C-alpha cells in the first residue's frame, strides 16, 4: 500500500491529517502514520513537536484498529535533531507534562535542563520504546542527534540509500544524546568511533552494523516501508506486543536502562561544565554553528 496523503477522504477507520500541527496523523489499513512536519527546519524537534508526537503515539495505541505505527518526516530529511536555535525554539515555555517531573521553566542552575530533559527527552523516548504496538521508522536524508533518538525507539528502521546517521554532540563536550543507546545499536567499538569522530554514517554501513533493517533507493522508500508494515499488521496484536516486550526485556537485562541512566547524568554534568566554562550549556553552539561544523567535517572527511 502507499502512505495516505493529505487529500484522502476520511472514512470511519481513517483519520485525516492535521495539517496545522507540527505532527500529522493518519490511519489506513491498520497502519497509523505519524509524520513530523517542520519542513522549513528539517523537522528539528521543539517541545511542541515532542508533545504532539506523544499525543499521536497515544492515539495510535488507543485505537484498536491500529496494528503498526510508521514514524516519518516530511521533506528532505527525517530529522535534524533537537531544536537548538530556530524561531520556534520553546525551551523556556511550560507545557502540560506527561510524566511526574515538575515544571523546569522557573528552576535555577542545572535543575532547569535536568528536569526538562527527564520529561521531554529521556522519559518520552523510553515511553515510546515501550509502546506495545510495533513501530517502524522511515528514514530519509539526515537523522542527526535527537533524530537518532526517534529512530532508535522504533522497533524497525527502513532507510533510503541517501540517508545518514550522526551524533556530533561530542564537539559540544557532551557524551552523546540523552537517550544513550549507541552501544546497543552499534558494536561498542563502532559506537566509540561514531561518537568520537562525529562523522556521518551512511545507510549502507548502518545496515552492516545491524542498526538498520533495510536500505532501499529513495524512490522505493515509502513502498518498502508500508509493505513491511502490512506484513507485520497481519500478525495477532497480542503476539506482537509480547514479542516486543520480550526483546526489550532482554536489552534491559543487558543493562540498557541502567547504562542510559548513568550517561544521562554525565550528559548533564557536561551541560553544567560547559556553563561554568563558557556561560553556555551547549558550549557555544547554536543551530547555525552546529550545521556549519557538520558541513565542514563532512567536507574534510571527503577530502
């Protein structure tokens, strides 16, 4: 099947895309499509988008007609990561929280980011990883930093042959993104290379490392993703939920959750260290500076 488009007619088992939101939602043939749609900012995730993703995933889980969830991004790129500098950056705005951490916006020092990132990054991603319904990330173009977190919480990843994966935040003095799954998604030695160089990993190598399930030409990405989703949707709901729960449990027995807790603490030590040294939690990087550094590193790598 093909993905539903913005113009399809709603039926009782379908939901029309909500085009005025940063996340669009649709259901067809037992497959929910959750689409990031901040195209002008390459689907960088601000809090509005994060809470909209959470609401869309909850909607899909609550709908008995949905068997599989596809997460995708409009435009050229899956996601350029967390919003660290667009006009829509809303880090200082309160939202109706979905976890038990308190509002961060009026808190001093390191508590400000620690509370916020517990809510919108670490706990959101864990919540999405544990959804009982199978999820597939459909990745094209850039999947950078916070974009990795969204792809990694999904059970399967289908990537276009022009997709690339990157976590360049070590150049900020930070040991990887908040949902630290690197040694579980990659061999530990490859994870060190991935982080320490900050280089882009192409889709083919990501497939070789076991991080991606399938790589297809860009023109075939949508068809391949929805064909896979349709095959999974034919399986019984409870069997899928138990299988997902079983494999996630094995990962946690291997230390994934406790390792992530430790690295989250080191991540926030790095934020505090940056602020003490430079007065900036991100070590002086904003979206423009990070994009420039990425382009420069990519050019040097190709030289």
